[in-house]
């Protein structure tokens, strides 16, 4: 009976320790991988384990890092609030690790394999070091994963892993591949930037892909970049032909993704420090951040009133809601009216916001019986 594909793969893995039956990728042809890696992939690449290469790249940061990240940063990136609650502080710059995978598929199913991983960490206020690991063929996956985990979650520290859609794709895929290779999945503290980005730019841009935000909002140049959607075909073509030119294009794309992710993070920190000024620079929709800002304050109100920092947060929330209302946000005007009536007891101001919102709804032919009742109630309060 002809041997099945799965049986063939298992046989190859078992024989890999003796050098028999190894696949025919460039570094597994006759000759030791250590002696061929630099010659075929370039001097920056070095052997990191069976069928695994690594390189380190230093990337200049477009924006200088702040000495201390703004205390409002968890409002924009809610994942950081759990870190702040457990440790009593935000992570420092050298505790963030920016993480991204390139894989053999975009669905994240059990058959999808990660063949390229990059992790970036700030080394100074001006530079980011990116460590990259490349899997050369399936039998090396265990070694590949072990090297990735050693860098991602080292034993002597617990970095905050920053991703873009990594909560639903990269990290679950990493855990799945660990389990399938008999490796205990790591405990990871993660801060994902997809939903913060959506709150700011979903009404501004036609989509919220990381690359679109980088080019349209952050002004980064991704021209000539190999598209991430091409990654699966490029790796399979490398396995088939041994040609590395297009594979190196994906490796460079992966580096740019990490650099762009770090730049997006610094932009969010800049916005959190001064959202009103940031609105001009980063062209975001004030409604999303205003509603998130207000919701955060309501959720943490019991412990916030006595802290001067949170009093500043309340002033910022009101300014953001006002700016959003000025630009036509009905939700912002409604919340302004509610706060003016119930928190500030400023019935005249509450009536003004209500009247503005009613006029907007009437122009849109949207009946608003609740607003009519609110206006009548406020008129009654003003007469007393």
C-alpha cells in the first residue's frame, strides 16, 4: 500500500535526528545548515535550531518615546488597565514586546502553521530591535516554536505583548501550534490595538487594516511592500523551489509590520496625552474616543473622584464630547445633556444641548419622543 502523506511526514520527522529523509529546502541539502545559512540567506541570518533561522534588525523610530506613558493610555487601550490594576502601574517602554506572525493560511485553523515570527522591543527612545525567526520546513516547527517562546516570554521577565488582531489570530494560533508540538502554551499578557484603532478611525477610513492606518493616518511609506496575503503562497513556493527572493520580501514585510505596530502604539500614547491636539494630527473621529472616555470614567468612578488626575480626565471627557457634538454626533450631544442635567445641575446648558439634538433629528426626519419629554422636563425645572 502506498504510504500516505501523513505517514510520510511522520517518518521524515522521526528520521530528522539522524539526517535521513530530510526535506529538500535550501538549507537541508547536502552540507550542514550552519555552513549554508549565511551563504544563501545573507550574513544577517544565522542558525537557531533545526530548520530554523534567525536575525536581528534595528529599526529607527519615527517618533521619540515619552519618558513616562500618559496615565490615560488604558482609556484608549483597555487591556492595559488590567496590567495597571495588577501591578499598580503601566508597563515601562522596555516592557512592551510587539509581536506578529506570518502563516500558511489566514483562517487560523488547526492546519495553519506559523513560518515567520517577529518580536520588537524598544532599546532606546529612538530605536526598536526586531528579532525574527524563520521556519524552513515543517519538521523544524518544534525548534522554531521553542526559539520564538524564548524571546517572546523569557523566564526572567513578563513583557506586555502588543498585537494587531493578535487576540483572535496570532496568539491563539501560537497556542494551537504549541499544543500540537507537545509544548506547554505560555501565559501571555496581551494588549491588542485593533479595537482601539477601530474606535478612532472606522468612520474616517474605508477599512481598519494596520497598513491602511499606517499610510493614511501615520504617513508611513509601505510602497513596494510585499502584501501579507501573499505569504502562504510565497512560503509554499519556497518549499517547492528553494528560491528565497520572494521569501525575503515577506521577511521584510514582517519587519515593517512590527515597526508600524510600534508607531501605532506611540501614536495612541500621543493621543492619550492630549486628545484634543491629537485630533488635528491624527485625524480621528472624536465620537469613538469621547464615548470610550466617558464610559471608562463611569466604570471607575467610585475610586476616581478624589484623584486630581481623574478630575482632569472628566474635563477632557467633556471637551471631547463637545467636539464630537459640534461635528454632529447625536450620542455625544445626548450624553452632554445628561451630564449637564444630572451631574452639574445646569438645566439651561442641558436644554441647549437637547434643543440642538432635536433640531438635528428633525432635519433627519427622525421622531424623538424621548427628547421632547426631556425638553419639557428641563423647561419645567428652569421655571421653578
